C-alpha cells in the first residue's frame, strides 16, 4: 500500500515523500521512507510499530547486519545509507527479530544519480600532499562509530556554517584534468576564513585533531549510526569526548590540509556510508554564483 506524507516546516524546500507501508501481520506495521525506490546517495528510514515488544530487531543489507533501535513503546527506527557508488538495480532488504515475530524481505531498487565531474587545478606543495596510514585509519574508524544513544531528533538541521554550496556531494573528482578515481563524499560550503562553524545537532565529539591531508578535523557521533564530519578548519574549539549541543560553536572555517581556499567540507555518514547531506538532512543552502 502506498502512502504520501508531506513534511511541513521545511522553509523553502518542503519535501513530498512517497512512503511504502505494509502490514506483515495484524500486529506489525513496517514503513519505509521515502520509498522502495531510492537514488544513489540517498537515505532510507525504516519505521516499525508493533502491538507487542520485539526482541532485538535488525535488518540485513548486502550481507551486513544493522540494529533497529527502540524509539518508544513498541516502536522502532533505523537508518540505511545508500552510497553514491552503490550498484544500481534490485537489492534485498531483510527485516527480522530474534524471536521470529518479525521477518520480511523487501526488494529495494537503487536508481542511478547523474553526478557531474569536477576538475580541480592544483600546483605547488598541494599537488604532493597526502595522508599517512595513521590519519586515514583514525578518520575511517571515526566515520564508522555506531552508538546506542540517539542525540538527534527533528530534521532538517541548520547548515553547519553560513555560505554557499561550492561543491556538491557525489562529484567525480579530477585533479589537473586527470581522474583520481574518487568521488566527493560530502559538500563544500564556501565561506570566509574565520567564520564560525556550528554543530548540526547534539552529539559527542569522537575526533578533534589536526591532520596533514584533512587539516583541522572534527567528527561528531550523533547516535544510532549518524556521524558528521567537519574538515579544513582554521581553529577547533572542542576536544574529543565533549558533549555538544545543536548549533554549538565548534570551530572556524579555514583552508588547512588539502584545500584550495577557505571553505568547510561537511560530510554525513550512516553506519559508515557517506550520504548526501542536502537530501532531507540540511536546510536549504544556496549555490555559489
């Protein structure tokens, strides 16, 4: 059965979501938003309501198991991130619980997103800048943190800094006309050096450090698989372990590390998968002219 939900209060970009809902029996209802057809880079939300408690509900996607979290009395929720390079076509999504009260498989169709190519001109020392294994490992591990506490709630969140969108998520990166084999895993917000950077929502700082390639970097765990990343910062105001509130000042825009000018690279991760922050998660950010 198809349902349509209108998210209100989203200022200039209210979004109409087509949600898929099914009753697997008279006691359990599963809702998948925005639908069982999703584009590369987007987010799926799984909502479950049951007349009786479920025991350790989980979902399986591409051979991996993920926890579905309790949100209220007999209600549960989980996020599924689809990467920009996820294979298009039909994938299987299995939802179940320990006691077999719940077991349902869905056919999830991933559609292609047409991400453009971006060529960056690099010269001098920047062209040879690279990260060591320690830097890569620390940041990779921080992106994959999954905790049981949900700090976040209502979306969309405020933009982490004032500015314009200079580089979109999913861009295929070229350096001096040559393909790098990488894609842009977040968004770049162009802003003046020294401008304040704020958290998007409450969370715990799991990394606050200066690196060679990423520059000054902050990673925040928002709970239940949602992690945000802020890099190339001029200054960092927080330290690892800090609990931060929504819109708290955590640093300043800069151009540290591999950066060609003052901006904030902002990334959003679900269970370690980089997803498009401007799809459902952030309030409108104007494109740079």
